[in-house]
């Protein structure tokens, strides 16, 4: 049977529609469903990755904040001494005076160490504490008669010394008082009291430097032997006291076993002749 032209076009159109429908339902639709599922999975993974990256970025930021905070804490820790050793502290103070020519240190003493626990924001007390001690020193000048080549030292050397003490560590060391006293024996006494502060921190963030000033002992061994002072007879009789400490006296110092070889000056108690 011969189809008319109109019927032929209708059959071709029908076949074309069947092919398109088959392509849609058999190939394209399943592919779109698969693509949709993959896209959904991708979106989920991308969201998870973004969340993880946000956490990573926050950790980096937290690390930076932690490091900055640690640096600030270390700076605070190092503002004060890590411990108070009164012998070492006195030794360092004495060395400053000696380096400026004030070698006749007549008296040294330390008040009892004061300890104060740190109060936390919740009104409980920390294991950390602040300590301080007051070191008192009396130094004799040689600004009177200085026979025998002893340099004359007094006010200028004293002022230079206390300025050096203040400059070492302004947070740690504070001058409490200074005074000058006339001995009426041809020289002056110079008195100074120094407050020294420390943090006592059982759990320090950073270990302290044990070689820092006022922590370690670094004085050389003291020399023995020698002659010091000027003849006691040079003091006017009217000014002689029954017993006093003075930087001038012709007195031989020896360790009792060796012959004196080093000239060493120092204060000596002079009895009434």
C-alpha cells in the first residue's frame, strides 16, 4: 500500500517523536538524575571542606594570638627577678660602689623578705607571688686626708653609683632612701636603702637567664694582705672618739699565714690609744 505524502510526513514525525522521547527517558533523564546526585554530593563535600578550612584558618589565627600572648607573658615574667638571693644582690650593689672608688663599705644589712600572694579575679589566691627585700648599706667616703695615695672619693662618686643602681633594672630595683652623714673624723658616711623585687612563679612560660644581673654571684676572690689608711696620729685629738669605724688607719692586714703582698684598703675599728 502506497502511503500518501501526508501520511509519510506523519509517520516520520511520529518516529522522530519516539526517538526523542526514547532519548529523553532512556539516556538524558537518567544522566540528569546522576548529575543532580553528583552535584548534591559535591555541594555537601564543598560545604564540609569550607567548614574544615574555616577551622584551619581559625587555628592559624589562634596560634598567632597564642604566640603574641606568650610573648607578652614572658615580658611580664622578666620585669622582675626570678628569685631573691640577698647575698648575691648585696654583692652586685657593693660592686657598683667599688667600681666608682667607694671601697669602704662599713655596714650592710637586709630587712626580712616580704612575700605577697597574687590575688586572682575570682578572689582566690594564685600559687604565684611577689617578693621584695630592702638592702641597706653604709659606705665610708675618703674625702678627708688621704695620705698614702688613697684617692679622695665622696659625694660625686656616691651620686654616680646610685644612678647606676637605678639604671640597671628600673622595674626590679628602686631606691628607697639615701642620706649623707658627717663622721666628724675627716670623712663622710653615705647611706643607701634599695628595694629589690622578684616574681616567684612555679610555672613559668619561659626559663629565665641565670646569667642576668642580681641572679648569679660573679665577684672575684678577695685579696688578702696589705697596708691601709693613714697614721692615726693625723686625726686631731679633739675629734678622736673612744671607738669608731674609719677608712684611715695604719694597720697591717694579713691572713696569718702569708706575707702581705697586695695593698688593700678597708675600714678598721681603731681603739683608744
